């Protein structure tokens, strides 16, 4: 079985502790349904923009926002990529009832590339690929190879993905943040598809968080940290290719920590600007507090407490 190599460094442990604290603070905030809807919409749109932009999609954030809020049909490949990603992310919780499996991996990839590249959508590759970028050299563009995946036969790639998933299910001791980071790297390291690996990986990583009760869409975006320095994101992923994933995991947990801090700031700012009419009245707040404090309460108790 797959056995990742990493160390629970002091930095990694500090990040994990901070992540749990920040998430707890987010959960403790009383967010109105109206504000919650706005926050989720913001998170879905921003994540859809960033994840596709990382892979070279040229649409700007305003263009993506306009597309997704207008509910119009995409008119080209770039718009279709964004719309597909948004739809999958929005409905990601529909996958919570079924086991995390190769079938789920294929299904998400199929939805991602449907109408974009139907020939490879949902299909494990059976050809050799390399990961890299084109750089200018002596007046021409040269491919700089950064990674060559370990397997190029379908059965070996499928076995590698199944092995990774089996480890996820069997390991009961590794913190969820670390497991999600390990999955994120090893999935793109295997590179199971001809195209769409990065976006599929980020969607699956979000699904892993959801399966462990981290409400990604509701509270925070995973991808905004990667958008700060995309080259660093690529380099940190590459650092784990040699075997030890500690450096990548420190970066990954930095990202989750940053995303939660940003989310907490946005929520607090939004709560601070809620109209007075949207806030609970003093009596409404008193009632809410009472129901939280008392497990059982009769109508007489309520009358006595509120003096009504």
C-alpha cells in the first residue's frame, strides 16, 4: 500500500492548530441566511475563476462573475470550462453519500470536460505525458519539463489511484489537513488524465474536506492562496516529487490557514455592515440565547424569563 513520507514538523503542527482554531471561530459566528447565500456565491465564483485561471483560462474575474450570475449558456470553450467547474463545485456535496473511489474521480473529470473535450472526459490516459511550461530561449519557445508521471499504462495508473484512495481510507491517525495535502500532491504526481488533472485534483481535495465536515463552499475558498504566487504553488508541488512531502505540506497548510483567515475577515466585515433591520432585536437575541442555554423549556419558563 502507498505509504507517504513526511514529518509532522513544528510549522506543520502550528498550522494545523491554527486551522482548527480559525474554523471553530467561523462556525461560532451567527450568519444570517441572506449573508450566507452571498458568501457561498462569492466563494463558488472566486474558486471557479482561480482554479481555471491557474490552468491558463483567459477569462477575468469580472467576466467569470458575469457569466455565472447571468445564468446564460457558455458561448466558447473558456466559458464552458468555468461553467462546468462551477456546477461541480456547487453540487459537490451530492458525492458525500458515496465512497471516495476511482469511479468518483472519473465522474468528476467527465463532468469537468463535458462539452470541452468529450474524447478524453472521464477516461484514464493510455499515453505518455509530461508536465512543464514553454520558456523563451534564443528567440524561440522551448518546453521546460518539470515532471514526468511514473506510469503511462491505464492499468498501472488506475492501480496507483486505487492505492492512494485505499491509504486515505485505512489511515485513521494522520490529521485531515495532512491527508488532504498528501492526496493533492500524489494525485497530480500520478497525473491520471491527459488534461484537467489540476482542476480535478482541487475539486477532489475540496470533496475530501467536505467528507470530514469542513464546509468549504460555506466558509472559505481553498484556491485563493495558490493565486498569490502561482509559480510558488507549482514549485512547492514539485518539491514533493522527490519523495518527502513535508515542504509541500507546510505550504499546503499555510494555504488553508490563509484562506480561513481571509474568510473570517470577510465574514466579520460583512457582519459589521449588516443593516440594523437585518439584525435580531434585543428580545429576539435574548430568545436565541435562552434556547442555546436551556435544553428543555416550557412556555411558562419562557414567559418568566422574558417577563412577558
